[in-house]
C-alpha cells in the first residue's frame, strides 16, 4: 500500500473488509474513527482495484497520447472516472483528472508527451545551417527596419529645426 497514507495497515484492512460488506466511505470512517478524506480515497481505489488495493501498486506507467485521448474523450462524453479506470486498468480514477485539465487547457497538444529537462541551446551550426534565401530575407528585414528608424529620426530633427 502507499507509504504516504495516513491510515495504518490495520485500518486499511478493516476498511476494505467493511467496503466488501457494502458499507460506504462515510460510515466506515465513522465506525473506525478515522479521517473521511483518507477513507474516501481508499474507497475510490477499492472500487477500481477491489481487494488488491491493499497490495502495493507497481511503478508509474507511461501512457501513449492515443490512450490518454481515448480516455479523456470518453470521460467528456459522460462516463465516470471509476468506470474508465476499471475498464482501462488504471490504478485510480484520479489519474484522469490532470489529463482532462490539460486537454481543456491546450487541446490535443496538452496530452502529447513533453521532453524532459531544459531545452537544448541552439548551436551556431543550427543558425548558419539555414538556406541562403532565409539569410537574405533576414538581412532584408533588418535593413528595412534601419531605414525606417533613420527616416523617423530625420523627421524628428526637421521638426526641431522649425
């Protein structure tokens, strides 16, 4: 089970036994005199994984873009997190929440894998590697900007002389 859980091993075993009798998270928390949030979290995981909730879960899995997109689209269509987690073999329905937030914020791109770490610095070879046409376009744009700046400067000086 989770190392960071606020429930002891005995409390978790007793709570799961009560869940299997058909009791809800609120009544289990009251009967065992423990925090309702921790019991509710355990109850949600129990609804997904059953009695195996007492066994420590394996390391974190990475999910593909297509997998996340399918789960999020079904969730937004109205299916519950618990049902989706059970069907897709997720350890908890809570995994779906950040996927949905990212999808709502950034669309499909929010679910794509991100590269880890700091972005690489652009080397001079990458900058010089552009085509001659690109280089000439950049120079042309720079010269146009200079001409515009000098024209405005000249106009301001003429205004000052009048």
